[in-house]
């Protein structure tokens, strides 16, 4: 069977190549940091952060490029079509051919990703002092993640083909509804059911910490039922926190690194920031924006499939590779849109955090400490921040907090 490719594919590939080239250039040649950066960070700290960021960015870009080149060769050449036809002949059963094709493609993608994940997720994190995991622990986490990925993606693939074959003109509506519901369920149940597979959670025992959280929750008018400490130090030295809840049960989860390694006013700033997300409805807004984005992408994908691939009662397994390549390209191109919306919500959460604590100075201290301890690029190249940062850079957050300080400070 002969397939053609709509002109939009070549536009997407060209846009992706341009973004990737700009990203690699900016990573390799970041230029000078912002003029106020030296007010908060030493030359050594800035240089170390730039070295760290350069390595991580180039590894990330190489990982993406390797996956992209493979899928372009597989989908636009003969390999994907030939494998699809072989799977149908070998199994003699349509459903089994879909599963076999999916498993082979999934394994190939994992093999390409594995050396990059191993280097970036284990060796690089070890060399910079961020990871506290043994290799056995990292390997166990990788296998757990891979197992969840193959099961959930496999189920999604079968449901997609069922919808496409049974409703060739309206399958995108069913796919959009399913993905939207899954996004909501994932945000609600993932912290409750999946994260305990990787970490343990214990109620906070420090009465001062619990009192501080409860007082902030009262100011934010958010009921907090539980204050939990997560044993993040088993894997990393990095600090974080998040707010989650199902129904009326809401809880704040703090990394033990945060509680143990940061002063109380900075912990308070982190908690206030996470509460601000909940208070401002950022989780719901993010889910709604994500759902709209998925619908747009599915409409484009449906148009491409209808134009490129003839429907003869059922779509061949090859379509799964076609769909995979589409989402790889589309998600990369749409990165700036998603990240702009995310940065806006993060900046708003910082402002609300300063309002809840009444201490914009603690936000500045927090961002300074986080940046130094995480060896983060405090003043990244403008293109990289615009394209790939879901949070404002450290200096932009510090400068925003400066504007909230009283005039006489």
C-alpha cells in the first residue's frame, strides 16, 4: 500500500529543525547573563550553573534528535510500512498485529532513549551531587516507569485503533474525551496511587511546621487535612513541595530535603507558592488548556490521516508510528505556547505567595538558595527560557519579588 505525506508534515519538520538548531546554538553559546545577576550570585556560581545547564541541554537535545531521526526514517521510509505488513502476515490476526507492532516500536524507542536516560538520569546527576540513589535503585525506578508506560500506552493504542476503525470520521472526538478524562484522573489519583510506589509519606511531626501550614491555609482559605513529608532524599538532594487532593481531602506534601535543608521562612514561601496555585485554580486552568490543546492536535491529526492514509475497513498497525511521530513533532513545536501559560501561572503564584506570607524578601532568599543548591542557570539565554522553561528563570523571579518589596527596603 502506498502512502503520501501532506505538505503540513514538511512545515512541522522544518519548524522542529529550526527550533532544535536554535536550542542547541543557545545551549552551546549562551551569551552573557542579565546585568543584575552578579548582584545575587558570584562569578563562580554563574559559571558553574552555565556549565551544568550546557551539558544537560545538549544531552536533552541529542536525545530528542536521536528519537526524531529514527521516527522520520521509520515512518517516512519503508521500514514502518514493511514491519506493519509483516506483523499482519505473521500473526494472521488484526489485534495481535497491532500489539506486536506496538511492542517492537516501543522497544526500539526505549533502546534509543536508554543511554541518554542512563547518562542524564543517573551518571550526570551523580557527578553533580544531586542523586543519592544507588544504580540498583535507579534501575528499579526505570523498570517501574517502563512497565507503567508500556501498559498504559498499549491500552491507549488499542483504544485509539478501536475508535479510528469504528468511527473513521469522528474518532478524534472519542479520543479527545478519553484523554481529557485521563488528564483529570491522573492529576487526582497519581499522587495517591502511583507515587507511593516510589516514595513513602509520613505525617509531619514538627508542631511549628504544622502550625505554619495551617495558618497559611487559613489565610488562603484552603482546608488542609494532611501535612505529609516525602522521603525525597532517597533519590535526590533537590527540594520541592506540592499540593494535591481528591474531593474535600486536601494535603500538602513537602520533600524532606526542603524541611531539613532550608530555613523556616523559605519553607513557608514554598508552601505559600503551592497554595497559591490551588487558590488561583491553576490546576483546573492547566487541565482545561491542556484539553483544548489536545483537541486542536487531534483535529490536525485527523485531517492528516484522512489525507495521507486510505481507510479500507481498518487502519494498518503502521498508523501507530505515524501518530507517534506526529505527537513528537507537534508537542515540540507547541512547547513555547504551553510554557508561556505555565510561566504566567508560576509568576502569579509567586505574587500570591508574597501576599500570603507578607514577606517578598523570603521569596528572593528562596530563589537564591534554590538556584545555588540546584546549580540552576539563573539567567538563561532568552530563546531557551522562552522555548523550554515552564517556570520563570531564577533572576526573573527575584526581580519580580524585588518589585513587591516596600519602597523603604
